[in-house]
């Protein structure tokens, strides 16, 4: 076996060099820097430290992983700001923020001032983004919000038609905002005196900003009762479309 002038075998030096390279690659992989628009966010990820393919993680940056935020960073969004404080835990993919879970807000490691279409978002929630830094879903877990003065119990807020668990419908994909849930009250009265019995509804409110209309849309297994002004009895409907802010009825889809 060949050796150096100091008596250290060459094979041992090669082995030590390989181990050093592996450790350096893992350390680099464990401290990625991601972006959210112009904000650069350094992270520490224990998952990437012990990853099977740390070099691929460094080169591609496309894999999903969980990490802790290092320092305090303000994310500017189209609906307000989100502040990530030191050691907040996030999920990342494609070199950006993928998800911020509710426990960060509950524990004071994150805060926000989000407002969507005039709706103030509760302080504690989980936020999911797409790879273009846009919201895809806000998970509220059945919290109460105010929608044009009407209390609404919301499980999720979906943006740009990406809300799950609702039935296929010609206008669903075009919805700008979808509130999955139901009004807190069992009865809602619209501006033209149409009464909506929503006590059995299982679906959500769809907001179409470009068409300037709202739609209460039920799931495939539920319906809502409605009674127009002058009618004596309630009729079952699959959906009711009306002007924004609980305005006049535009159309009603019967339940069949």
C-alpha cells in the first residue's frame, strides 16, 4: 500500500476527502435559500441534511421539504403581508414557500394582515401557495368570518377555482374566490326579499369578480330551499346566483 511521506496511506486520504465532500454537500443542502418574489429567505432543513440525494436537492430545488426560517422576513402578497419570524416552520418546493401551517400563527412565529375581497382573514390559519407565489387555499378549519355583514362559517377559502370537495359545475373553475362552508344563520334574505333556507346546505359561496355575481352552490348530495317574494312555499335548488353583497337574484338552478 502506497503511503505519503508522513506515513498516512493514500487510500485513507481519499476516504477522508470523500467523507468531507459528503458532509459539505449535506450542510449546503441543509441551509437552502429560497425566494418569495424579491424576498430571499434562508432556511434550515433537517430533512435535507439526512436526504438520500442531497446533491440533487441542491441542483434541482424542486423537491418538497420542511424547514425552519432563519431570521424575520415579510412576504408581500396581493392580499396583504405575511411576516415569518425566526424558526417558523414552513413547507417549500420549487425554491419558494409552499405552505405555512396554522401552528406558526398560534405560537407567534408568524402573523398577517390579509384581506380578500373585503373579507378580513382570521389570525390563525394555514396558507398554501402555488409555484407563482399566489394563494391556492387558506384553511380556516370552520372559523367565523364576516361576508358583507353576514356571519359565515368557513372551512377553506379557495382562490382561482382551485377549491376541492365541491361538485363539478360550468362556472366553478372561473370563480375568483370560493368560501367552503355556510352562513351561520339558517335563513338568509337577499335584497329582493328572496329567502334562502341554508340550514341543509353543504357547499359554498362562489364569487365571480369579473362577472359581478355571487353564487351559493351546494354539493351533489345537498340542496337549499328558496322562496321568491310573493311565493307561498319554499322550493329546492341546487344553486342560487345573485348580485354581490347578498343582492337581487339573477338565476336559480332547480334541484333534480
